[in-house]
C-alpha cells in the first residue's frame, strides 16, 4: 500500500473513530474506504471540485480519492514523490471548531509516534481561502524515515461543508512559490 493511501486511510479512520463524520466505524466501513479510493485524474477532479476550486501545480499527480458517507478527501503527490497536497471536507451539517479539526488532522497525520512527539507546531501564517481569513498552522518534525518534514494546514468553509487543506513535504525541498501558488488558487 502506498504511503499516501496509508495517510488518507488513517485520516478517514481518525475522523470516523473520533466521531467527526458521525458514523459507526466497522470492518465494513474499512472495506468501503478501501474500495472508495480511486486514482483516476478525472475522479480526483470531480471530488476536488466539490470541495474547492483550485489549480493543481505542475508536477503534482498520482491522485487518490476517498468519497464516502459524505466525507471527501483528495490527495496528490508532488514530482519528488515526497510532497503532498490534500484537500478534505466533512459531510454537510457536521461541524467541528477549527482547533478540534486541526487536532484530528495532527492525530491522523502521525504527529505522535509511540507517545513521543514527531512533529510540532512551529508557527502560523495568515491566508485567504475562498474569501475567508484563515490562519494556517506550520508544523515541522521527522517523518517515519527520520527526514525533516514541514506541514502547512488550515480549516476553511468549503463548497459543501467544513474543509481543510494540508500541504506536506521535506523541509530541504520546500518550495515557497509552489505553496503560495496553491494557497492563492484555493477559491
């Protein structure tokens, strides 16, 4: 199973287990989640369009999609195979306050490993997404291979409900221009 798929399924797992999607988590839900993952660019475009309008940066591809029980998640991998862009949206009517949803994202994305912090919030930056002022959290820490990574994430109101963006990649190749272009394109 590719690492991006593992991350996506762990996010789905965390949202369901922690009640954010308001569903009972069962083995059948896991099977549905695995079957819901599709990797066609057309399907990724369809799901992404339900969350937010944006321009996919050059070099990003290898899409993965989870679209089940009203929860939507689409992810793309950068040309370096180590950078990722993820957009997620809770089903309509399900709301979490931004700090709680950000905590769920951190939990699902592995900010702790064996009760030891792997990543920590090191700052924040303002952005405007879909006309909304958003404070994006910046986190840094080691990935599973011991490489220094950076995450940038925040919560906003998507087209069909509360949504989040997560941009992740190695600190050594972090491209501020690409990240800025992604953020400006989120409409």
